[in-house]
């Protein structure tokens, strides 16, 4: 196949994407042609020289960068079909399937998925609506609540509301009464715990809200639960496979960005999670329902809390393009269930192409 690996992006998780895409590239067999397309933080797309792929394949410690040249500028054209969806300096390149290894904004929020849909390109992961809804933690919770899935109690506030002193005061009073301190604050549409924080009192709440609004115009406040953090990998389109759950045991106060990516000792990963059979069945069953409720396809990592005191299970959030690094939970949980990293990557390509061809059977012209 001709495979485009798209990485980087206009996101606070740009650097994580570089690492994930490096591992994905090395997992693709050399019988396939790989086009590495890097997106800068400014949003410019560049096709990388073949030497970049060769460097990554030769040394597992190497991480992708983005080389810029006017001759390698990439454009995506609507309605181009798989033979010409991508243009490099005006010349089409044939691409059979795209892996957008893009975490966070402009990568897993439905925007680039819409671009690939318009360009008639098969791509890994959820569709436009599924990706957009899953990226928005408030909308995800609303959908899950409708499906009677257990979510952590929460409130949500928009920036224009927070800027109104009277509304802000009423909102704080409601949070203090209904959720109580400590409270957990997080931007609604940002991943990897970017901008998230814990508030022990009103002063800290005001500061954490200010920090969160730097990353999004909508912020979530949740009840802070003393919890074990359990994660579950899911793959599939109409039918899905739920893999054995794993547990994150952070050395930090919570599993924040530093613990995930910067501190090598930030967390211990335990696969399988040390939970009983009933808990394991419940988590896998909820993960399947959570995945299907959002109409997800391809892959996702569904994250859970188990309350240390009550043993109650809560579905927390979902990540539609989870990390693919050496320490990432998604591929590790799949491997623990018998699906090795390289086989997982190729399985995701198969799911993307299957979904693409199924979608093309749907009528779009009433005259035909």
C-alpha cells in the first residue's frame, strides 16, 4: 500500500505526535511505501525526504522532525480521490490510506477528518462527528449520560459566562455545593491533561480556571474522586473488540502531562490491571457501550476511575488517537491481549479501508 503518516500539528501535543509517529512508521513493513507528512505548529504541511524515514527506521531512539522546503509543500484537494487527494508542489501522489498520528486539537477533533472525507481519502480513526464529540468532554458526558453510563459528576462553564461576575459567583457557589472541594478543572477540548489542575479551595479554583481558559473557551469542573485509573483499548467498526484493561499508577498527584510524557518515572503501567473478574467484565462492557454510543470506528482508548472507597466505576473520557509511543498504554494493552504492535498497526489500516468502502456504498445522488 501507499501509506501517508501525518504527524505534528497545531496542538499542545505536537511533540508527543512526533514520538508516536516515529514508532508507527517503524512498525509499517518496508514492502509498503510510506509518505511522511509533517504539519508544523503554524499549520504548514511538508512531505518529508525519504532520508527521514530511513533515519527513523535505523535507530529506535530517533524522533521525527519536520523539514521545510517550498518544493515539498503539501496541499489536500477536495474530491481528489485516492490518486490525487494529496498534492506536493502541485503534483499528485497516490495514497491508499492515511494515518493521522495527530493528538489533540486539529488532529482528533473532527477537523482533519472532515478534510480527508472531502478529499475522498481513507483514514484511520473515527469519523467527523464521532471525533468531534469525543474530543469535547462535555458532549461526551452528555451522550454517555443519555446511555445511562456512569460518569463523574460535573459542571461546565463557557468563557463568556465566566467573565460575567454574577454568573461566575453563582457558578462557583453551585460547584462548591454540589461537587465540593477538592475540585478538578480541565479544558473541555484539549487532551493529555493539558491545562488541567486540582483546586483545594476557592482561591485555587479561580487560578485553575484562569489557566484552563488559556486552552479552551469551555471548561469542565468535576468532583475529585480518590480513584484508581483504569484504561481499556478498543478497536473495530460496526463490531468492536475490547482488550484487557490496564492500570495507571502515577507517582505525581494525578496523571498529568509531565507524568505522561516528560518524567520517565511519572507512572507505573500495570497490565493487566489488578481488578477482580466482576470489575473487569463491567469495565469491558462499559467500554464497548461508550465506544458505540459515540459511533466511534477504528480505535479508541476508554479511560475509567474506580473509587478507592466505594469501588464504584466511572467512565471518565475517551481518546480517539491515543499515544503510540514505547510506553503508551493503548498498544501495550492490545499486545497483552495477543495483538502485537506491528499487527495492530496493520489491523488499523484494514479497518480504515473497510470503513471507507462501506461508506461509499451509501447513495448520495437521488437521480441514480
